[in-house]
C-alpha cells in the first residue's frame, strides 16, 4: 500500500532562502512598524471639495429617496402639463422635460463614474492595508515559531541532561547492588 507522502514543514532557515538571522531581523522590523490605521479616515482626509460633492451626489442619486422623489416630480410635471393647465408650458410630447432629463443624465453619469473610480481606489488602498496586516501577522506567527523552536531545543537539551544524570544514577545503583549481592 502507498502511504501518504510526508511534506516537511518549512523552517525559518529555509524560508525564502533567508538565514535565521535575516528572518529575525525582518521579523523585528515588521513587528516594530505600526500598520493599524483607519483607511476610511485617511482616504476621506485627502478628498477635495469637488470629490466630496460628487460622492454625495452619487450617494443621493443611488437611493430610493431619490428614485421616489424624482418619480414624483416627473408624475407631477406630466399631470400639470397634460391635465391641469389650460395653456401648458411643456405640452405633450414634453420636449422640455426630455431636454432636462437628457441634460441631467449627461451630467450625472460622469459624476457617478468619478465617484465609482474613487471607490475603486479606496478598495485598492484597503486591500493594500489588509496585505500589510496579513504580512505583519505572518511575521508575528513566524516569530512565535522561532521562539517555540528555541524553547523546544532548550528543553530538549535539558531533557537529555536529566536523562544522562538518571542513567548515571541507575548505573551507580546497579553497580552498588551488584557489589552488595556479589559480596
């Protein structure tokens, strides 16, 4: 029967071709560097007035309140011009309304796209920040592995010393018992 192949765990000395001293130095640098920050706040601080306005417009235009309110304005426009006024200012087929809607769409679309581009940039900034955090977490874990390896090595040597002392004591005890029984 085939047994599953054992893959050796990576050791700090073989980690990306770095020596243990290099790994320790890298871990020290990564641990000392503060990377926690509020990405949303730092991104918002860099926005210009126009960018904040376009983001506000995109938020407003993408809401149910805008859709319902704008639908109400359109319904009122049609009702006023089709039924209520004897001499409507925009009679059917509502050419002025079509002109206003076309102008609004022509202005609104690029503003919303600018806001979406900024959101994509913010998402990239967040992804970069997440990567830095993951890198630091990985460095912390590698540092803990190094400490545990060193502790295990120290305990192993201490265990060997205690075992050697016990073997010596047993050998002396056996020798003494042999002398007492042999005499």
